[in-house]
């Protein structure tokens, strides 16, 4: 039985999802170190210890990796939101529900501050556009939660989609454009919700 050529790396077969996750982790490292524009596919594959061809089995281009990283981040948001919003009834304290949801979302954003800096600091227009598409899922979920409270008569009437977009994008911009204390951001968002939507 052949033991392989000395000095060659033994090929390791891994489940597709595991390999994809490793490529994403390697990409985040490369992007954080060099920026999206300067990091290359070779930088990513070297960190993931795979051949360049393996990269293209999972991603057609580098911009798609940025979008996939952001999608993974947003999936965390959606899981948090589902946890906060499950089993809610029209009679619930919807100002409190939204405040809790936004507090959890701010915490999630702070935990992934490196990704924020990478995406908004060095990603190109194409990658940012792909991220914006993913953001719409969270904005839609926030808007639906606000609409439920308005329909139940426990929140003041508003344009739910607009309010959700202002909260989401305003909070994100604040978090990645300057160094603010998480508690201050949470308190400000909570105050905005209370003053604008509370009865």
C-alpha cells in the first residue's frame, strides 16, 4: 500500500458545510488583516489550507464571500429575533418587546465588530449591495413586529418599514462609525422606541 509521496499534504475530506465555514473563517481573518480589496483568494485558501480550486466550489467570487459572511451574521440576528418574538400576543408590552429585541441585536453587532469594520471599511460596492439585500430580512422582521404592535393598538401608528429601517441602519452606522459604549447605544435606541411608539 502506498504511503504517499514524502512532503505532500494528505487530502482531508470534510462535510461541505464544515469546509464552507472554514473558508468563511479564513476569509474573515484575511479581510481583517488586509482589507477586502487587497486580500486575495490565495490568502483565503492558504489560511484554510485548501487548494484554490476548492474555494471556487463554494464561492464564484470574493464578493460572494463577503456576502456570505454577512448572511451568517444576519442569520444570528434572525435567530435572536425569533427567540424574542416567539409566543407573543397582541396584549404584550410591545415597546418592551422591541426594546429587548433591539438590545439583543446591538449586543450581537458589538460581538461582531470586526466584521462591521471589514465590510463597511473596505468592501466594494458590489459586496455592499449584496449585504444590503441580506439586511432587508432583518428590517422586514422588525417592521412586522412593529406592525403587530400597531395593529394591536398598543403602539402608536407609524410607517413600520421606515421606522425599522431607521432603527436598524442608524444603529449599525453608529456602531461601526465610531467607538460608542454599548450601554449608551442601547439606552438611546430604547428611548427612541419609547418616545416614538409608546402610548
